[in-house]
C-alpha cells in the first residue's frame, strides 16, 4: 500500500507525506450521506403520511417515531458501512455475491417504486406552489422535475452535495410550525410514552404506512452509494477493508453522521404528526390525502404563518428528495449491470447512469399529466417498498457478515442484533399490511 494513505500515527511516515494529508475539517463539514439520507426521508409523500397519522389518530401515533429511530440508525449504519468498507454500492455487491434473479427483481421493483414516488412528490410540490402563487400545478410539477434533473446532470457531485446539505434546512419549517401552535406538552408526553394502542385495521395500516415511509429501500441504496462517492472524491481514501488505518475515523464519522441525520429526520416526523394532531385532529379533520391538503387544512386553524411554513417545507423537501429517489434508482441499475455510475462523472462518461436519472424523473413528472391518481399510486409504491425492504435488509445483513465483502470488518454482534431487529419489525409490518389490505 502506498505510504500516502498512512495516518500521522503511522510509524516512519515521511514529512512530505504528512504535509500531503488533508487539513482537519469541522464536524459540520463531515456530515453528508447520513444527514442527506435522513432529510430525504421526510419527502412530500412522507409528509402526507405523517399528516394523515396525526390528523386521524392524534398523539396516538407519536410513539412510532421513537421506535423507528434506533431501527433507522442501525440499518442505515449497516448500509453505509457496506459501501465504505467494500468500496461498492449495494447493487454491485448483490451482483457479485447473490443470484442474478434476486438482483434484477429487487432493482426492478425499486425503479418502479421510486418513479411512482417521484410522481407523488413533484405533484405535491406543484400543488404547494399553486397554493402560494396560483397557476397550473401540473406545469409547476414538470418544472420542479426539470430543475432537479438539470442540477444532477450538470453540477459535479462535490458541489451538488453542498446544495443538498443546504436544502435539509427546509425541514426546519416543520419544527418552526410546532412553535406557532398551542401544544399540551404533558398530554403529548403521556400519549407518546403510554400510547392508546388499537388493533383496528385503520390504525394498523397507518402504523405500517409510517414504518414503510420511514424505513425505505431507496435510502439504503443512496447512503451506501454516497459513501462510495465520498471515498472516490477523496484522493487519500481507500475501501476500508484495504485501509485499516482509516477505519476508526470513518466508522466514527458514519455513526455520528447517521445518528444526527436520522435524528433530524425523526424529529421532523414527530413535529409533523404533532402539528396535525394538535390542529386538524383536534378540530375533527381526520382524513388527509396529500401534504398540500394538510397545508390547506392548517390555514384556517393554525393561521397564515403556519400554512406558509408548511407549504414552503413541502417544496424544499421535494427538491431534496427527488434527486435522492432518482439517484438511488440510477445507482442500483448501474451496480446491477456494471455501468459507470457516479454523480461526479461527466454525462458523456456515464450515459446509462444519467439516462436512468432522467427517465425516472421525467416519467415521474409526466405521470402528473395522466389520469393516474398520484396519491393512490403512492400507496401502491409504499406497498412495493414495504415488501422489497424485507429481502433487501436480509441480503444486507448477510453481506455485512460476509468476509468476502467486508474483510475483517464484519459488523459487531450489537449492530447485528439491531439490524435483525429492524428486519423483523419490517417483516411484521409487511404481514400486518397484507392482513389489513382487505379490511
């Protein structure tokens, strides 16, 4: 191994090599894949799901956010480690170590689900802008899709990831919304820690929807691939199984990045459920079909400022989530078929990769002009996501313990238990989902 990859603690490192080491950066600059992944989880379709949960069941759904947090952290840390340790994304590792039939099934379903999710997100963004400015929501949706596509194609990864980081601030709109409504905090604390559980089909379906929205397959593929992107963008970095001296620093970074990113995501989800519970549910509004409808319903109850914050948050989170959805589909397809796949690559050097991004984004935007109801389509994409998340997590857990992929850096027993717990909870959620489909 070339000495340029040594750390200052390595014995006998030449002074000129030490000078070549990059300068220390702030903890904020180290946040990236985990923060963006967590923020992208609160996309407009997720906002609609959380709004429906709060509107229909009030504070009785807040407990789900507490439960999903450690599960999200565990499974996302595992996906990030697979990418950073092996130097390859999830799809590439599946292609190399698992049956092709499994690979093509997972990647195909992921592409379909992500495209439908993009359609629902850009539709919600268009409706939110229509609420604020008037005009045609469908054209706005197409415009948002085009802007997202152009940013991904023409801005190099290192610059683009900075844009995505700044877009995570859009989620603060939902934290701010909580501050402008009256909240009975003692009741919130009681119902969160001692929730009024129900075995009714509607309640179980909503629990499944929250879990499926929070723990989604596209997030696994995105975070693993972003770790690979960050590694390739750093001339000093190597796949960790070949660079044991870089393990401690990167594992600590991944843990902090993921804990903060998923924490941010779940705080926002908590705030959305709380806001709609204390306003819509308290005023007898229990049926919300979209994030834009939630914003509209808030207006006469919580006031103009809450409505404005909620609507702007839909647009900001959509601009963050659409590239993550399209990008994760492109990473999965590139890994499955061995294409060049990187947001750092020029379009001419990665034509097929960018073609998937363009196709998923434009088809998603085009669905807004068809009779297809994006909300109903989103429901079925959530069904697909819920179903495929379980085999994907099973495969991830097998990968994370396989020496051929992870070398000596297989996951610890503690992380293994947390990962399998998350997999088991999602499997139960899928069973519950199918049990309630006919209800």
